[in-house]
C-alpha cells in the first residue's frame, strides 16, 4: 500500500481488532482513520513530527509513534 486518496505515501498502517478501522501514518506527518470496506477517510490529524508507526490497542484506543513523541488517542466515531 502506498497511497489512500491523499496522495501522500503511507509509511505504516494498522487494522483495528474488529476489522472496521484502518489507521495510516504517512510521510506528510498525518494520521488518518479510514472506515472499511469503503476506505472512506473519517479523520485526519497532522502531528508535529515525522510519524514512524501506529497500532490499535483495542477497537477505540490507538498509539502513534513519532520522531519526537508517542501519541495516545481514543477513537470515538459518531
């Protein structure tokens, strides 16, 4: 996988345990959350450093590792 709509190169991705959400980090320092199977982007967040990796801890908690920090998120879709 290299791109998903944004045109930026996806550097890492992680599937949620329930298989509904796909988190991606890309070379433009963006975290994106996609809903499957449509691959529709539901959220975008620009972080302050290069992003190295991402991982779902469960269906609503996500950790993202950047060059300068570790970011913890709670995913609460409407």
